[in-house]
C-alpha cells in the first residue's frame, strides 16, 4: 500500500480519528470511558461536526434495563456498528454527562482509508456479539481497524477498556498528537467573562434530564446573547491541540515497601487491580472520582503475613461546588480494616481553593457502620485537602473524627501523603497515619503500574 501521508495540524485536514471520551463514574457503563471513530465524508468541504461517527454498540431496544446489565456482563447482547453524524453523537455527552474528549488523528494511507470504508459497509450488514468486558466498543472498533490497516497486531480476545485501544495504536505509531475538547463544566470555570460564562451555564442547565421549559430563563438567555453581540467577546476554541498528552497509567497497581511504627520496621505490599484513587496521576482518571475494587494490603512481620485491609469497593464522586455547579459530593466504602468490617457513606461538598481548582478541599458528613465483636454506628466528619493538578509531585492531608452513636467513644484519624512520579509506570509514595487504635505509622513504598 502507499506510504502514510503527513497531514497538516488543522483538524479538518485529517480523514480518520479515534475519539476517547473521558471517564464518567456516575454511569457504570462509563467507568472506563468510551471510544468511537470519526471518518471524513467523500465531500471535502463538509464541516467537521457533520463528519460520520462510527460506534460499536449493543442493540438494547427489546431488552429491559435489568436484563441488559445481566446479559451484558455475564453473557452477550447483539452488537451493531452504528454510523451517525458527529454532532448527533456528541449529543450523548451533554448535560450531566458532559465530559472531556480527545480526538486522536490516525495515520492512514489513502488505500487503507478506502479499505476501511469498504469493511465498514460489510460489518454493518451483520450482527455481532457484544459483552461489557470481552466484546465491547473498543474490541469492535479494533476488529474493524485490524481488518483495514496494515501491520496491526492480531486482536486480543479481551480488550477491556477504550484506553487500551489507544495504547495499542500508539505502540504501533499510528496516532498523532490529539486534539482535546474539554467538558462544558471545565470551560465555564475558566471563562473570564462573567456574562459569557452565565450564558453557557444556562445553556448547560437547559440540557439536564427532566428540565422543564422556563420562560424566565429563556428571557435571561436572550438578553445575554444580545448583550454579548454588542461587544467583542473572545471566541471559544472548539478544539485545542493537547500537546501535553502522555500515556496514562495502567489499571493494575502493585506497591511494595516498609512501614515504620512504635514496634519497629516491617514489610508491606498492596495489590490494587482496579482502577484509581486520588493519589494516582489524574491526567486521564480525574481526581474528583475514585473507583477501587478488591484492593488488598498485607503486612509481613517476623515471618508472618497479616491482612491489614481489604477494600471490596470504594466509589467517590466529589465535583467542585461553586457559583455555577452546586453538585453534592458523596462517598461509599465497603471493606475490612485491621479485622474490623466497615460500611461508610459520606455526603458533603468540595471546593476549589487555589489556582483554578488545582488544590481542593472536600468535607463530608460520614456515617460508618462497623462490626468488631458487635455492631457499632459512628457519625462524624471527614475533611481532605489535596492537589488535583496533573503534576509529577502530589500531596494531601486528611482528617476523620467520628463519634459512636449513644456512647462516649470517639474514633479519630489524621493522614498525610506524598506521591512522586518517576516515570509513567513508577512512582514513589509516602503516607503517615495517626489514629486512636494503632497510633502512628509511616509507610514508604514504590508503586508500579501495569
């Protein structure tokens, strides 16, 4: 086939994109993000938003929501290749589902592109199996690309997440630097013109699920549009080149190190298979959302191994509460810490403090149900201050103060942590914890991402 063509840096000068939609843990289907392709039409002067979006999705028209999750997780659904206009596809991510997009131009020759269009018509004419983990959107798109582009590795049976599709194409030198389209919420927070930001916010509000027609809001929007039309307003760039893009860390993390406490020094290892928390680099997995499953920590002292903690589930959503977006923050935790079973639920708010929300404060009212030779209920506050910036060095402070209901018993814990990225796959992590049960301990570890 012909050699690859080095296109210009204007987004309209490319002909094929892989789109990576950001993580959105509020929806279980979006925990790992989404992906789809964008193809240039035959007409060269077609606006970019009228290009064709190619998506591999499950056909759920005749399936109930409960059966959809059951069959999608444990069996299979019918998978179809969907072709719609790009502006229609982006409507799936407005309102509360607004998130960040990265458009990766794919290096493709003219012959490969025409072969891709031919193969697309073929796969659209038949049905395919679809499973959340084995044959999802990323797997379906990679099969199409593998059939059309030269020298790609054979598709693996399990491509679990869209990010893995990006990594495979990147490893085979098929991707250019991406263009980024930030979420509407992020764009509004960075606007310096208050009236422009207010108009964008009202437009966002109109797209929320269940929003009813409000004549007062429509009148306010009309007045703002008229005011802005009478003066010069900085034009918002729809796409910007993401020159700082770097490959995000993997999902599986292993930590090995030592713990120092009043009894001496001993070893500690942690297995954290899925997905990330606030101490990880937030370049792709945003720090405002924590999602962890089956994390385990083991202490080794005097040739004995002891289970320090096992986290079955930790989900945390802490969007910033400001003059535009007044979302509540919440946290759910289920696990075992030092042989005590815990179920914690927290509700509160998160605020940006310094430099465009790079440093934030989270404050939650927490109710904790614990079982340790009997059930106990604790109620109190959890406060955190930490950095959400995409920096090599990150840090945080946390304090928890709980009272046992109907008893004069307190549970207190204070914690600090530091994390330093040596490279994309390795980081140094340090944390110090003081609590009313185990007193003070200091942990030093090396964190490895896979």
